[in-house]
C-alpha cells in the first residue's frame, strides 16, 4: 500500500509542470486599437473598465493577419486600426496566433 501511495505521489508531481505549461498557453483574446507596429510586435490599446492599457503582443512570422477574407501582413496594420488579437501567454509574453482587423464603418 505504501508503494502505491508513493507511485501516485510521484505521478502527481510529474504532472505538475505539464499542467503549469498548459495554463501558461491558454488562449487570450484582446480587442483594441493599434498604437504602434514594429518588426515582430505591436502595441494594442485596450479598455478595462474606465481605464486604458497598452498590451505588447509579439507577432512571429506564423501570425495570421486578416481583414475579412483577405490576408494581410502585420506591417500593413497602422496606428488607429481596430483589431481582435487571439494570443497565447508564454514565458516570453503574449504571442499572437491570429489578428483580425475589424471594419469600423
């Protein structure tokens, strides 16, 4: 019985890093206005209650950028564009998986 309890305890400890990394990569969605675009990243102004905050989002080459059904490059986004960014949180910060430019008309 002690052996079984020890095996279960070791298995639980072995699963902790996997659970922590899964939590670190859960999806986050941000909606806001592009403040700044630079190679490999962009800054997004988002609203939280009555406050505004700037969120720094990394944009690797794998980031999908779209306007409707058209594909864009991140460099085509301009300050003032309204976007929705689907990101994952990693140890290196927010990484954009997909950015969709919204029509503001």
